[in-house]
C-alpha cells in the first residue's frame, strides 16, 4: 500500500512539471480570487456605506416630516390658548360656577362647545377635542366632541402628568381603544387651559387617529427585513412601516435614547435613531446587515464564475507549461541517466533560446568535455601504469643490489674481524720475542761472565734461536696473510664503490621517474591527486637512498684510505721481518760456529750483541705495526658493520619502493577499470595491457 501511494500518488508531485502546473494554477486562481474578494469587499463596503447613508437620510426625512406634522398640532393647540372666545367661555364658566349661576354656566359651556366643535371640524386629522375640568368645583362634564368619564380620566397617569406640566404640551401614551375605550387606537395631545386669573381650569385633549400618524410611515421601504418605527419615550410602538402591526406593543429594539440623530450596529442590525424635536418620540429604523449588501452578491457570484474561468485558463496554461517544460526536462533526465551509466556519447536534440535550451546546450557541452576528460584520463592512467611498472623493475633491481652490498659488507666485516684476531696473535708473538731477547741478553752476559758455560749457553742459544726462527717464520707468514687480506679488503672496497655508484645511478633514475610521475599526476587533475602523494613518497625514498649511498661512499673512502695506509705499513714491515729472519738464521749459524769455534767466542758474542740490539729495534717496529694493524682491523670491522646497517636500510627502502610500485599499479589498474565503465562515441573503451598502452 505504501509503495502504491509513493509511486502513483506522491511521485507525480515530485515532478517539476507538476510543481509548475500547481504553482501556476494556484497563482492564477489565488490572484483571481484575491481580486474578486477584494472587489467584493470594497463593493460591499461602498454599498453598505451608501445604503446606510440612504437609510439615515430616509429616517431623517421621516423625522422631519413628523416634526412638521406634530408642529402643526402644537400650533393648533396654541390657538386655544390665544382664542378669545375660548378664553372668555372658560372665564365665564369659572365665574358662573362661583356665582352658582346655572344659566350662565350652561350658556358659557354651550359657547365653548360650539367653538371646540367648529375648530375640530376645521382640522380633519383631529378625531376629538375635549376640555376636561381640572377644578372639581366647576361641576361640569368634559366639554367637547369626546364623551369621556371625567372621574376615570383623572385617575389616568397621562392626565396627572399633563396637569403637572402646567400648560406645556404633553403627548399621551398610545390608546388602543381610544380615550373612551370604544374607538379605534388614538394618540392625544394634552395641555392645561388657564382662566384669566391664571388658575388651571381645563385640560385640553386633542385626540388624534393613530393611523394618521402611521400614514406618515407608509410607502417607506428599507428592503427585505428592514423596518422604521415611531416609538414613544416608554418604548411603546406608536406606528411602523409594516402597517401598524406592532402598534401598542413594546418595541423589541433597545434604543440608546440619544437626543441627536445616530446610527450604530446592534448585532447584525443597522440601527438608526432620530429623536423628534416637537415630541419625546423617536423615529427608529432597523435594517439587517445582509440586506445592505445584497446587491454586492452579484459581484460575489461574478467572482466565483471568473475564478472558475481562471481555473480553466490555469489548467490550459499549466498543461502548456507541462508540455513545454516537462517534456524537454524528462528528456534531459533520461539522457543524464544514460550518461550516469557511462554512455558519454548522448546528446540533447532540444534547440531553443530559453533557459531549457541553454540547459540542453550546457548538457551537450558538459558531456563533450567529460568525454574528452575521460579519454585524457585513460591515456594518463596508461602512462601512470607504465611508470609504475618501470618503478617496480627499478625497485627490484635496487633491492637486488642492496642485498649484494649487504653480503659483501658482511664478508668485509668477517675479514676485518679475522685480521684483528691475527694482529692480536702477532702482538703476543712480539711480546714473546721481547722476552727471548731479554733472556738472550742475560745469556750473553752470562757467557761474558763465565767462559766455562759458553758451550751450554751456545746450546741454549741455539735452541732459542731455533724457536725464534720458527716464531719469526710464523710472524712473516702472518704478515703475508695480513697483506693478502688487506689487498682483498681493498679490492672489496673498490667493488663496493662500484656498487654504490650503481645504486646512486638507480636513485637518480628513481628520482627522475618520481618527478615524471608527479608531473603526469598533476596533469591528471583531481584524478591524479593519489598519484602525486605516491610519487612524492617515492621521491623522498629516492632522496633517502641517495643520502645513504653518499654516507656509505664517505665511509668506504675513509676505509679504503686506512687500508692503503695499512698496506704501506705492512710493505715497510715486510723487509724488517726478512732481515729479522736473516738475522736469526745468521745467529743460528753463529751459535753453531760458537760450538766449534770457541776461540772466536768474543767476536761472536760481540756480533750477537749487535744482532740483539737490531733485533730489539725490529721487534719494536713489529709491535708498532701489529698495533696499527689491530686498530685498522677494528676500524674496518666497525665500518663494515655500519655499511651492513646502511645496506639493510637500503634494502628496506628498496622493499618499500617495490610495495609503493605495487600500490601504484593497483591504483592505476583500479582507475583503468573505472574508466572502462564509460563509453565514448568515436573511440572504444580504453584498453590497457600488462605494461600500459603501446607506444605510438
């Protein structure tokens, strides 16, 4: 299930063409909706403001009209205050009541009634006019066209309120059954009528048809749900624009009771209040907010249709973009995958001057340069592999030479050690010869002291001379051996110098090869960084080999110089040994002659003394020569050990060169295998032999 969702639902949304389509679609629809809703909001606000202004103006006009009508009634009520007949009739009634003159009271009452009737007939909007006596002493009923129970009327709140105003106009509450409780609904205007003396006499009541007041609101339309009402100070509806359906009922509107015209929102209703100037009543208009902007709904509907059209347009534009952008991008993606698989000959056939065309051209250029780079890298890899093979061969030859040097050095060290041992033996023999010379001197002294002991001394001297002759011959043989070994040591030293010369040449060639490898690796760029490190290590090993060879050459030069000095010393000591041998032979013959020729004993003894002196000097020279040979042998052994150590280091360096060459071959082979993955258009995959590409 997750694979299905990922492949068929989520995967399309990862495509750039689908993303572009969604962006274009969302942008166009969002812009159209934004413009539509902004226009709708602006139109709604403008319409709402205009309708509000219109409704406020309507309410103000209704209030002004009612003020004019009510002002007419107020002026009409003022006529009774200034009418001479009314004033005289009221005064006559008061006076007749005081005089208890029934006729005069009846006459005045009749006159007042006639005047009230005539004035009521003059104004068709007034239903009844009644004068209600305030003073109970007047002993009269209500005067006028309205039949009214005075006693009940005086108990009404409106009566008491009107009397308390002392002549100011007072608009009575809504009367559902008229003031006589038998007539249609009415509204009254009450005012105190005073006598000439200034005392309240009557309460004048003008009864008006409620329908006439409501007729002022007829024909006013505030839209569906809108209503305009006339509400008194108690919150009772006097009339409304719906035909007085709520007349006499408490208004559902919560008025603020402002003395100045205001409009405000009460929930979803727009409220307009305009307090009348000539009465405590208020013209209240209410209209639903939705009714104000119902005309703006057409803009909303138009916005929805335009958004639908924009969505269709966005689909078409998106489809075009998907076709013009997605198709070449998918083609480039396929070509890139083929290029990733090693097919470097792929090229894009898309040609345009837009960004996608530039991308296709850049892709073609990249693949072209990549093919050239792979070809060049292949050639460089072949050269590196060839260089690695040559370095491996040179390293192997260097290792072989180092082993030969090590073997020769071991032989030199063994020979020097043997020479030192023989020199020690020669020193011991020389010491013994010194002891024999001392004894010879003692014997000579004894021979001089006692002639009788000459024969025995001669025999003893003959024995000693024979021993000396053997020792001398042995010493001569040892010196000959030392000379031969020193000669071989000199020849071996020259052989080592030849080998060192060969190693120096190999080190120079290795340094040159490592330098060439560094240059070729640097030309290879990023792919040759590993070869640069390997070549650097090879060059360092070559420099170390060169320094070691130079040190060995210096040591061999010193050793050869000392060997030469030793040869010269031995060449000088050899005649002395020969002379010593001759002297010993001569002394032996003298001892033999001494046995036969005792007469010549003195002369023979004198010659023996001379021979002994010469023999002592010779022995001294032999001892010095033996000491020099021992020192030179020890130095030769030490130098040989140092040469052996350097040869071991040279052998380790050579083995390291062989390992590095093998690593270089492995890296070159790995690079060759990696490059073999790519396929070029005009040339086959690079092929490498065991020793690299064939020289062209």
